[in-house]
């Protein structure tokens, strides 16, 4: 598992270059990070619900995109919706 996931720190692009400094994550890394199974990650990718990129046939993920996806899908007080 990448160091950023083990340490709990969030990795972001460097301000000077805007480039991603860390390694791209694989499906098993994302599954472990989210506490889900790898087949769930694969289904979400196929359905277009989980942010990812393709390098040929390989699917890779940026931790920053996964963290943003989590924030965007959170339910609760911060959503601002009245029910």
C-alpha cells in the first residue's frame, strides 16, 4: 500500500507544477482504503461512479480524486439539504 495511505496523510499535487507527486493507486489499494472488496471497486469503475484513469487496459486511481469522491458523496449536516 502506498505510504500516503499507510500514514493517513493526504497527497496533493505540488503547487509549482500541478503534477501528481505520488504513485497512482491500483484497485486493491483503493479497496483497502475504502474498506471494500476489489470486485466492488471494479463494478464502480465499470459503472462510471468511481474516479479513475486508464493506462492502456490498466485502471489507476489518484488518492486526491478518491478523497474528493468521498467528500462529494457524504451525507449529513454538510449537504445543506432540508428534508
